[in-house]
C-alpha cells in the first residue's frame, strides 16, 4: 500500500480560484469573525484565527464549471495542536476538518488538505473555522480546481473478498450534501466517489429514529430530508409514506458490483407505538404494558433523547413554534418524561418480538432479489429495541415473572404492591445480579438469532450485523443520565471501571455469544473527535478520547475470536448550530417551494424552512443569510489509516466502513491505497498470526493459493524481513500501512522480523519511566487511583518489556497517565 503523490495527475485540472491567505482581508469581499493574524514562521507565513471558539475567516468566489467535480486544496501548518474546520458555511457539500497535534506528532511542515466536492451553484464559498478553544485554525493558501472527471481506481471483484466502504448514521443530508438537491444526483456522486477511492460497500439507513424510511408492509413508514436551494436557503421536506429509493440504488449497485447493507437505528416502530401503555398508575395496579418499566417504576414512553421530534407528523407544529420542545403533542402520544434514556419497549415481550422479527423478514423479502443486498445492520444505542440498554431497565411484571419461572426464584413472586418494581430491582442487584445479567443476555441472543433465522429463510447468505456503538451516547449506554455527574470523566477511566464488553452485558448484549454464530457479524464503533467544545480549558478527560478504542483488551479479545468481525469508524461531527429555527413558508420562499416540489425523487407532503442564525454574521452583508456549522474533525493524512489497519491487526476484520453524515472526501488517496490492499483479501478469518505489535502479520492458504498481509501500527517506517516457505523478503512498511501479498502456491510457513528505530525505542523508554514515576506518586487514598494504577502499571511494564510499542503508545497517552503527569505539572506528550 503506497500513497501516490497526486491522485489527480492524469486528470485535466482548471484553476478557478486561488488565494494567498496571508494577503490583507478586504472588507465586503472577504469574511472574518474574530481577530485573525498573519504569522511568519520557519514553516512559512499563514493566517491564524484567534483562539476563541468559532472564530473564522473565508472567501467567496465563482466557478464557470458548476456541473463538474472540483478539488479544494488548503495549505495549513502542522506545527501545534489545532482543530481546523473547512466548510462552505451553508451545506455539507464542502465539509471537512482535521485535528493536529495531541496524540499525533506534529510534522513541523506545511501540509495540504485535498478535498473533492461537487458545487451546488456557480457561487461558492470556503470558510476556515476553529471550534476548540486554544487550538486555533490556520491556513496559508487555498486553491480550487475544476476536474474534467474523477479517475476510477482499478476494480477488484467483490465475490468472496473483503469489502471496504462508507457507512451513514444520518440519512437527512441527501438534499444538502455532495452538491445534490435530490437522491438520484446524490447517488450518482456517491458512485463516482466510490469508483475514485476503490470502495465497494455502502451501509445506509433503511430505518431511522421513527421507523422505516423505505416502504414496507408490516410498519408505518415515512421519509424526510434537508434541501439546500441554489440561493443557499435551507428547507426540510417530508412525506408520510416513504418513496422506494432503495430499489434504484440496488439496481445501480448490481451493475457496478458494489454491495449494500441496510442499517437500522431501531428506536421506534409505529405498530408498537400504537399499543403503548404509559399509565404508571394502571401498570402499578397490574395492567399490562409492552413498554419498559424502569427500576423506579417509571414507564418508558420515549427514548428521552434528542430523537423525539423527527417524525414528519411533528414538523408542521415545529415550524409553527419555531423549534421543537418537549411539551409538544407528538405523534402516538409520545412523552419525554425524564432524562432517563433507554429503549421504549420491552425486547422480551412476545408482541414486541413478533413485530420486530416480522419487520426484518419483510425488509429481507423486499430486497433480497438484488445480489448487491447483503443484509441488515442494527445500531446498538441506548434506545435500541433489541436490548435493555442498561441495568436500570427491565423490571416489569412479564420479564421478572419469566426470569423467576425459568431460574427458580419463587421469592420474586412475593415482591408485590405498587412499589414492587423498585423492590425487585434492589433485591436482584443485591442477590441475583450476575444471574440476572446472564439470563437477559441469553434472552437477547435468542431474539437476535430469531431475526437472523428469519432473514436467512429468505436468502441463505444474508448477514445480520450487530453494530455496537460508543457514540453518540456512550454514557447513557451504561447507566442512563440520572444521578451521574462527571460521567464524561468516568467514561475515560477504563482501568478503574469495567470493560465496555462487560457494560454491554449489563444492557443485555453479551458479544461472546456471537463469536461463532453463522450469519451474524459483530462490529464495535470507533469514534473520532466529537463535541470538542468540551475541550475548552483543556481538561484532561477531554484529550483522552480513545482509551476504550485501543486499550479495552477484553473487548478486543472477543472480537478477535469472532468469526465474522467488522470495523466501523464513526466520522463524528462538531455542531455549531447558532440559533436553530424552523419557519412556515412565506412569499419569499415560493420559487424555492416550486423547485423542491418538482424534484424527481419524491413529492413532499410538507415543506418548511430552517436556518441557523449566527448573530456575529448579521452585519456582514457579504455572506449568505442562511448558515450551518457541522464539521467532522478527522486525523490528517496517513493518520486516518491507524484506525483501519488496527481493525486488521487486532481482530482481522472482514469488512471495514467509515462515515456518519456525509462523505469523507479529504482522505481520497488514503482510502484508495487501503482499498487496493484490503480488497484482495478473501472474506475469511486468517489461520495464522505472527508478531502482533507493532507489526502484525497474518496469513492464510486454501491449498492452492496463499495470502499474507502485514500491518504497521506505528506512525513511523519500520523495516520488516519476512519469509514465505523459506524464501526471505525485505520491505519497509510506511506509517499505518497495510501491505498485501498474494501467492499462486500453497503456504507452509510464514514468519517475520522487524527493526524498530533505536531513537524511537529510547524515546519510549524515557516516556515509560516518566509515566511510571508519576503513577507511583499518586495518592493511594483515592479510590479511583487504587483501582486503576495496578493494572495500568502492569500493562505499561509488559508492553515496554515486550516491545509492543503501539500498545505502549496508547497506554502512555491514556487518561490516568495524562492526569498523573498533569498533577505533576508535566505536559503529556510523547518524545
């Protein structure tokens, strides 16, 4: 896997805009909020925003080629920790962002961000924004080219091979991203981009917050999305019956040789919502409910999160009010009664299970005739209907009676009265906790296998993926929100709290149950930076976002034993909403309304206008009157590959996806290089593993052919000597590189030796000694330190002693090490 210097060298590029950012900004022509300054450094000159959150500068320009794909280049300094968000300010068309420094060593050079995009109109804009205090954005120069085409990568066959591609959490942006106002243009641009990067897999929602967004017979379905008009006004449009957009997509994918999996954020289903009984008094007196009953007797009538308003039936009231509020009359009578987040319905109730299984079979039957349709993927969130979410949920009469009957705990039947739910909870937690957890996990496994069996009765090769998330509500996963101040810090304290694997068990999902289940894939989300406004003031916990991702050994071991493990990397976004408002249409919207009603993908039942007002921009007549600030913050350049290659090194992932709300179009070279190496591998777990850290080698042979891949887990080049059937080969692995070899003969023996640079080894030795000294000085009376330090010190010493430098690097950057160093007044930074 090697990165080309210029992916677009063979394409005709026409310069349409160029700007030296250090030139004086011009009032009425350029744009800036907050103070900016020009710095003259050894790297060269560049313009930097002030450290205040949301400071920004930008430029507007025209392109004579609005129908062609374009390439943006931003030269930026890699000289200190920064969060640099690149946006057009009104849509997701030109949206990217990166974080430098911190866990990643700064190169001390000027680097270039390249991003492919499609213009929405001839009038374009680009903003350079900072969204994290003390980490100012900066840029030296901006160039924009029109491209004659996007060059296609060499295509690998997908049959029997591993797949790599794009995964979405949010389906709302089809009219506000990739230069598209409607689905068909959006789809064509995705196909062009997948050909450019060599990606061959798309995981996209078929079910979102309020149920199906494709037409099915078993459940009510609907659709809505955002649309940004050519004049940059933003609208929402909705339809109470979803159009069939998936069939055209699958038809195109059938022809292109791509594969598709439908994802489900399964929080609500209409037929279940119609049968809710949230009358706590009636339930306390013995009435039946299919809703979840919490430890305190509360009946769960909502997920109690941000998802409650997003049903088309609610939007007219939202537009009338100007915003969504929890006191609204919501469809199906949903009420946000508290901040206790958990599934609305009891996953063990027969009525709930029957509807869920029928729904999955319905989806499979509708789309299984397409070879590109490979199955369905369930996002396990706090409110997902296939589990309990946490230990505070699930104390209803049906569930507890079933547990008592099957496990022989007749004493539970004697816990009666209106307060029985809380008394049951306290008794079970005191006497039966582990048995209760194990029993619930076994019941959830039975439900998951019923769904899998129903899908496979339609087509034998369909796969059900369990996509377990840490984002966007990891704290609520474990305990709910009530009574847990400081939960952000608690989440980082990996060595003082149970493994994520164990906490998933508390919610009812034991991933160990699925390690060898045919037709079931397991994927655990790894998230990039999110909500970095919390990093203002630089609290230690805010700079430690990755401990569970890299150091949760129990979870990684389970994934490594899983026959069909996958990797998903969530391109989290930073939200800067301003004053978010919705509006009923007025006369000034009539032309855009006419345009939106004529879009070819669907005719909406309702259209409303939305906007984010930024008061500091109102006096800037140069800029658009509509606004939107959402940007992913991703690692720069080759650092993006660390997460992908780790999936192979840690658990030999059979497919890898990344994404969130829009395409990551700023890592095209890295995506293409990874795809070229990865998609050569057969979609089976490899038989043999050598030298796991910092270089992992895995190999597999089928008797006639053989495959070998090597992964460098470190951010520097590592010389490797590996042998195949006694023949020696020497290579140099680039930082975070995947290198694949395919042989036309049977492999008998494969091995490797590596040589980590001596300077790097000495640096790790110095950092290790400093970290251990800092940990030794902590106050032993603090319980959290007593829990964390023994295991942490043991793992640091083991990693250092065995030369497991990738693991050691993350241990030295972990929460408790950083905290100990900060209390000693020492900056936590690797040498």
